[in-house]
């Protein structure tokens, strides 16, 4: 369980089930058993407008980013607001961009304000990763789900990005983030959950763990 205001890191070797856990949490994959409650609702029980409202409150940074390469950075960032916009406004925004100042502000926070009108597929991998984070910032969700959001970033940028993703937790939201870097997990999260073969084998406060503890956990299950 991830409670209000909590920042939880999910750690484990490749194939441990981290990405699947996040996909279940955002409603993209149904649980094979049991049930999942997201912001007090069961996604599998919702349809239509009720499901769209819930999804608008959940922001996801996917491992494969889910960006549209030929579109401008501006449009990819604005996609974070599609869940809260009427369909007509979303379609019109492709012809006449909406909310440009907010998009520029989000891109400034990730160091890409000068790329707002560039095609997204002209950016480097690390820059595209930051576009995905900016998309989440304009969405301003209550729950952040992030799958390796700093894997292509240098240590300074990785620290900055994790700080941005953790911001909703400071106002009562929550962060659930899959990480391979034990330093980032311990620096930015309150709790660490370790997975192996899809099962929870570690659940401890970050303050009770050390970087060697997590390094040993990865090594024992690699």
C-alpha cells in the first residue's frame, strides 16, 4: 500500500516485476488475482467518464516514454492534459497549441525550454525522457507512477528529476517509482519495496537501509 504523502521506491533485478506492478497500478494491466485500489477506486470497475477522471489524476512516466516522435515537443507535453480537456479542445490544440506558457514553464523545470517547437524525434534519449517528465508536470497528478525515469540522465539531472516527481507527495499525493539506482531510491523515497519473481521480498523504511544493503539485494537476485 502507498499512502498519501508517501514516496515509495520499487527495486529489483530486471524481470522482477517492477514494470508490471506499475502497469497494474495505472489500470493498463488487470491483476491476475486479488484487486487494486487507486486513489480510493478500483480501475477495473470503472467505465467511461469515471475512468477518465481517475486516469486524469494518475500521471505515468513509462519506461518506453510513449511519446509521438513526429510531433513537436509542445504537443507531447500537452498530452499530459488530454484527460482533463474536452475532446474538441484536445483536437484543436494540434492545430492551434493551447496552454503554451504552462508547457514552456514545465520544460524550463527540466532544462528544455529552448526545444518547445522542435520535433520530438530530433532529441536525444535523455532529452526525450525529460519531455516525458514535463508532460507529467503539466498534468499535475495526485499519484505519480514512474518506471526508471532517470535511466538516461546524468547524476545531477537524475537528482533534479526525482525531486520534481516527488513534489506531489509534499501536498498529500504519492509517488511510486521503479529504480535501479540505490542512491536515488534512498535519497528521494521514504520507503523501499523490493521485488523478486513478482513477489515482495523487502519492505522497509529508506532510513533503515544503506546503499550497500540495496546493492547486495540487487546482487543476490541478479
